[in-house]
C-alpha cells in the first residue's frame, strides 16, 4: 500500500496567517491526490482534487500544489472557521489511502 | 441536494457480522459517473477505505480486510450496504458511506469522495 505522511501533525496559527501542510507519498503518485477538511463531529469534506483543483464552492484561500511524491496544501489567510483537521488522500494505486491528518488550531 | 444516511446496529459482538446500510436521497444511485463507498475512521488508524461499488455491480475492496467485507447495492431502494464478517475489537470505528465520484472509473483518471454521510459509530464488544 502507498503510505501517505503528513506534516506537521498539528499546528497553531493566527487569523490571517498563511498555513502550509505537506503530504509525502511513499511512492510516485503523479498528481493523484485529494485534500479533505474535517471539523469536529463532522464527516470529511472534499476541498481539492487532482492535487490542485478546487472543489465547487470551496473558498479560493485554499490551494494545493505538487506532483510525484511531495505535495503542499495552503490556506492563504486563515479564518476562524478553518479550524479543522486536514487529510490528504492518494488514488494513484488501490487501495486508496489517507494521510494521518494535520490539526489546525488558532 | 444529495444526502447519505448510514443505518445499522451500533453494537456488534466479536466474531459476528457487522451490517450497515446507506440510503441515498436527492440523487440516483444508478448515476453513471459514480461509485458508492465505505470508509471507516479510528483514532489509531485514521481514515481507511473499505471499498466502493457501482450500480452495475462493479466492486473494489481494500485487500487489508482479507475478504471479510462484502458491499452490495439495491437500486430499487437507492441503497448500498456493507457487511463485515468475523469482527473483532479492531473493527470498532466510525463508519462513513460516501459518494465516490469516478467519471473514468476507480483505476484511472481522477476520482474522489465528494459527499459523505454523517457517520455511524460501531462498537465491537461482548
């Protein structure tokens, strides 16, 4: 299985700051990567697919980049409602696997 | 607005079979571009994909479940289901059903889980 490693596992930032999360795949996955946001007590919500494509309705302060094995997820101006855990997920090779998550706090 | 709702027992005894259903409303389970998936979440292992099924019956499973998982679809009820046999405490988890948007299938092209149920907690205990 492809292992997805996220870092950091948690971070704290101020409103308006830029937040960056990295996700590393244990092998080459092209751009076959999605990002999800999960708020406490809620199901994950798709934010980005194909590494950098914003899902409809998702604010443009969320962005993603990368290809191959190294990926970056960025919140350009952190808002209070962005407090959540963020997960990456690869779909290059079955089984689909997820990163361990990064919890973003203020 | 698509809505998915999981249902099933919240407590299952060890060695028995876990059975969950997911009812889809606001959209057809027979839509061409979609598979329908099960994902579970635990504090220890995080998010784990269990498998995905298309209305036609095409199914993909996570091999880690070693053939214990069976996913089926009932188009007449707009539902799909999960059975997990021989459960142990390690199967205690929050189980989610989700729409698996896969216009080119699950083994090529982009695909993602774009709509999720609220999740249902299943505890395995005697």
